[in-house]
């Protein structure tokens, strides 16, 4: 996934590359699992440790920091 994301050069206000990769994986999972809304995706990530780890977050609280 990291190879498909734009480089980190440029704006210092961008998210760290790890966060951007986790977000990209989460939105890929949203499409694959046909999750209807971003809020539903956030709820699923909070309650599904396996999906959360596949996306790149260990703790449920980390999801809230990155997906808004």
C-alpha cells in the first residue's frame, strides 16, 4: 500500500506515512466489505480487532485520532 501513496515531500501538515497507509487500507476495506458509510467503518474498526490490525492500528483509540 505504501508504494501506491504519494510521497511525503511537500507540506509539513500532511499525516505521517504510517497513518496515511492505515487510512488507505481502511478505505480499501470499506469498499471490499461494502460498508455503507465512513461512520459505519469507524464503528467496525473500533469493534473488530482483526480488521483494525490489518489496517495498521493496534489500539481502538488510534482509529479515532486518524479517521474523522
